[in-house]
């Protein structure tokens, strides 16, 4: 498999999961501004959507969209328990959280990267985000991870996008449960390995 990534982008989440599962893969860096890979290939020919993550399988199929990639990877090694089994209510609960992180947290923080947005709009986006952070905190005050069963692919995703709060001077200390969650996930060996590889 090949994981197309950009450092510190949302592709960090499947990168973490690949390392947590100890799956063999090749890491291919993408320049978001030129849409070229580190080897000079046209990334748009691999993923016409133009953004990471993209996972190219050994059969040359390309899978995009973080929540889909994360579940696909987890199902390759079900014994690792990074996703509940398909067909269970717990799996639906995972999908619920994946959707929430994707639309409400990733989507909200993503808008803040747009330098053309006026400050008053960014303030409104932050106000909405902070309500979402409160929802996350309600769960993470009761348990270590978003699912009661333990660390899962959605935690890798949430960890990844919450790292962006530093770019926008959002202090997660306002939500102690989120700050503890970030520290907890950051201490995992698979997470440390993924971050080190992306910064190399």
C-alpha cells in the first residue's frame, strides 16, 4: 500500500493507524501547492480531488476520504480492535463519531486556514467550534477515548485535527479533558513514530 500524505495534514490519522496496526506501507509525500509527489508524479492523476489522504492499494485501487480509509485499515486487522466489528451497534457509534469529527471539527478548523476570511467570520467559526469541543469534553471527561472500548481510529482522527488548534492560538487548556486526551494519544508509540516520520 501507498499512503499519500502531507506533513501535519489530516493524512496523519491514517498514517497513525497504519503504524498502530503494524501494516506494511510506503509513505509518499505530496506538495499541496504544486500537487506533485516527492517523486514528481502528478497527484491529481492519483486523486482527482486533489487532497490527501489517498491510499493506493496493492491492486492499484485508490481509496480517499479519511473516515473510509480509517475503517478500511482497521478491518484489515480486526484483532487490533481499532474499530468495532461491522454490523454491530458499536460500529455505528464509531461512524457517528467519525462523522462528527469530520464535519464539525475537521471542517470547522479547516475554514480557519483560509486567509481570505475576515476576522469576524473566523470568530464566529471559533464560537461554533468551541461548542463542539464542549460536546467532545462531555465524553472525554467520562472515559479516556471516544469509544468506551478504548483507543480507536476516530481517536487518531480527532488527535490529528485538534493539533491544528496550536496554529490558531486556541488553548486546549480551556477544555482539560481535550488537553488530557491529546497528551494521552501523543504518548502512543505508533503516534510518535508517525510524527517522527512526517517531520523527517
